[in-house]
């Protein structure tokens, strides 16, 4: 070892200290790598912050409704300052719209995915209601959010914009099964299936004392699923019976003499 120069390693040109080798590494390459890692870390931090703000807004809007929540409330729940909320989102209205739209989009995608596979109509309808129940079970705040905003006329345009694609998909899915108009039209079945699913989750906290149990327990949800399957079968059987009656009521054409 050469005194005063630190540890040495053998190289093609003789001996050099570790410090000499480190100094020989291209500075530009090192700086570029560091900057890349720094930008990646900053991007991840921004995404994490935006996600925390969105999650806080989701929770608060479902708990209190749009009017009951301030930007300060969202910032406090997310653990950030108000400036960061405005950095990631234009205003409270944009946050609310994103929360609502996300629920409706996920709702529609879950139903479409369940219904599009093969099988009989009854099998597809069973998968449809299963997907509906599963979605509501996994997104229990959704029912509370919709119920609160139905009572607020200012948010009706937003709810209507998101509700229309869901209804149009349902109407298209049942084309040829239900009537285009009248009491057996798809629009009534849309409300019927929505009601028997969403209302169960809306009223479950109030039902618990009367039922002497938790309506959202695994056992209770499976019982509810079986009940809705029974309703599906009963409705499809009634539809088929009505169609059979209609066919019988049509007089047969007279044979030419």
C-alpha cells in the first residue's frame, strides 16, 4: 500500500486507489441515472398523493354528501395541505365528478363482463345479479353516495349523465326478452333489479336489530343471493308464460278455399 493514498487494487496500468477508480466513472452517466431515479420517485410520490386525496374525497362524499364536504376536510383526511388538493384536482366539483363516474363505470363494466359470456338467459341473468351483488358488497359506500345525491337537485345532471349509459346497456342486454314499451319494458326491469340490490345495502344498518343479525355477513349475503336468483327465475318464467299466451291469442290464418 502506498502511504496516504488509501486501499489499492490492481489494474491494467499498475495499482490505483479505489478513489481513483470512482473518479474515473463518467460523471455524466451517473448524473443521468440519478436524475432518472429522482424523477421516478417524484412521479410515484405525485401518484400516491393524488390517490390519497381521491380516497379521502371518496370516503367523505359518501359519508356527508357533496355539500357537507370542504376542500379543507379532504386535505385533512388525506394528510396533505389544501394547495396539494388544488395541484392535483381543479376543484371540489371535479373530485366529486371523478368519484361518481368511477363508481358508475366500474358498475357497468362488472355487469357487462358477467352477462357477455355464453349460457341460457337464466344463467346469464344469474351471473348478472351475482356481479351486481358482488360489486355492491365490494363498494358499500356507493349506495350511500347515490342515495344522498338523489336528494340534492344540484348533482342530478351528473348522476343522470352517468346513469344513462348504464340504463342503455341494460336495455340492450335484454333486447328481445322484454317488451319495448309497457309494464314489461326493460326500463321497469332496470329499476326492479337496481332496487332489490342497492336498497338491500342502503337499509342493512337499519335491518340489523330487526333481523337479530348482520344483513351484510357472508351467510346473509349468500341468502340474499339465493333470494334474488329465485326472483330472476320467477320473472323469466312469468315472461315466458305471457309470451306463450300471446302466441295462443293470435288467430291462425285461414286456409284459402
